[in-house]
C-alpha cells in the first residue's frame, strides 16, 4: 500500500478503527474505485471517500490519494461521519439486490481479499477495532452483514 514501512505508517495517523462499507450496488454492477470516485465527486467530495475498494473479483483498488503518492493510509477519508480522522474505510462492491433492497451478495473472492486486507492493516495498526459502517452509524444497514461477528467470530 505505498512505499512506507510499518514505522512510517504508524507515525502518520493514529488508526483506531477499520470500517467496512458496501457500495450499495446490485451484483450486475461490476464497478470499482473509478466509478465510486466519480459518484463521490458528484456529491461534493474532493475524492473517493474510501481507503480501498474491493471489486467483485477480489481485486483491491487503492482509494483516496490526494497527493498522488500511492500511499492511501496517510489520507483522512470521508466514509464515516465523526470517525474519519482515526480510521480507514474499506468498501466492498455490492450489498443490494437487483430490486435495490439490502442484500448480502459479496463474493468469496471479495471476502477472502477483505480478510487479508484487514489482517495486513492490523499489522500496521495493532489494536485497531474492525467493524461495519452500521456499528458506527445506527441509521444505516451498510455493509449488510455483521462485520465484527464475521471477522472475530
């Protein structure tokens, strides 16, 4: 995730939370960071709000990189109001049925990649808590599953 070593990353920001999101898209929408970036900019963000986006095939794309150095961990995201300064936001593409209802439709590739991504981040930020967006904002169902039970269970 960039050219920093572990000690440099720890000095940049105090990460206390790793927050998982869903893109709120049906399985027929195979999108990535480029499309989500466009949506977020259209909503007034300065860039995509997430640290990474995991596509349906399990490929992880780097998200917010305001200075263009490919080090997304130094960037404060825009994904969970009140928690952005000390968190990273990981987005899984999916989370809705074709009718637009909340639906767990993430692929095994995504979940495998997400688990590996989280484990790598926990090496950089030991003690960070892993949770879903809904654990930080009770008015959302995002990402559509209990991340804590899935990860820690």
